[in-house]
């Protein structure tokens, strides 16, 4: 019996269970947080984020919020001045652009006009081949040679009727300086001898050239026919004048560039 009591007492005095320390409890809270701890952590995070946002907003707002009224007026005036300068610069650039466009357009118009005038002068001077409507006058001599004065009169009448280009026998271009003279077996037009039949090609308004340049009473047709020649006049919608006058380079005259 006493042995049994000793055994029971010895069993009752077994090693007690070890209590967790504060560090263990802290580690356990981090590793296995409860629902309440999670809620508290979320609330703390939201409060921290709101605090940081408010601080940043205050920092930005304080940029102008801390300025006095006069300072704000000065800032606004400075911005207004900058805007006005920018608008003035834009207006200046637009004005410059308009001037350039205007001067370019005027220069192009002047060049186009000069080109047109040069082409007109080249045609009248007989320097270039031309094509257009007109008439063809064919004069065939009879028993006697045609009168050179009648030929000159015909050329003058055709010019008065609006002739823009004249050619004889497809080889001689007639211009203001062209001379006419009697030649052996024909007529000297400039320095070239042409013979009958004389084919005169004239560019201009066909009907006007025929009526006012050839066929009017006592005009060239009547004069040639009185001398025994025959005259045919054909109005053509188009004819080509290929002959040209070789320009003579002036020996003394020079362009006056001061005007």
C-alpha cells in the first residue's frame, strides 16, 4: 500500500506544460492573424494613405494658396502678358506669311505677263514659227510682171486688217523691216528672190482679212487683175507658217535698264 501511494504521488508531480512567451505570441499573431487584426490592419493602411494624400495636396495647394492677393494679381498679369506676346508673335508671323504669298503671287504674275509679251513680240518680229486660222492668197502673173507697188500695198492692207504673221512662198517671213524690190524673174523679198505664182499665207481672222485686206473695191485684187494677174483667196481654219527671221544683233543699241 505505501508503495502504491508513492507511485501515485510521483505521477502527480510530472513536468508542467511550458507557457508561450511574449515573442512567441507576437510571431504567432503575424503568422496567423485573427479576423479582428486583419480589419485593424486595413483601417490603419487606409488612414495612412489618406494622410499622405492630404499632405501632398496641401503641398500643391500651398504653391498659390500661400500667396497674397497682390502676388496672385502679379502672377495673373504675368500670364496675361505672356499670352499677349504670344498672340502678337503669331500675328507678326501671319503678316509675314501673307506678305510672302502676296509678293510671290505678284512676282509670278509679272513673270507670266513678261512671258506673254515676249511671245507676242517674238511672233510679230517673225522669230518663231506660228500656226492659226487665216487666208491663203495665190497671185499668178499674166503676160506682165506684177507691180511691186501693188504687192507692198497688199501687205499694208493685210496688216491693217489684223494680220499677225505673213509668209510668201513658204520660205520668206514678212515683218515690219522687210524690203521689197523688183528682181530678175520675180520679186526680191528681203534678200530672197521669189517668183510667180506668189503664195501669201496670212494668219488672222479669215473673213476680216479677206474682206478688208484683199476684196474691197479698188483693193489689191482689183489692182492685180487690172495688171493681168489672177487672184485666188482661200479662208482656212488653220495654216502653218514655218519660216522665221534671223535676228540681227544690234551693234550700238543697248537695253536701258534704268527704266
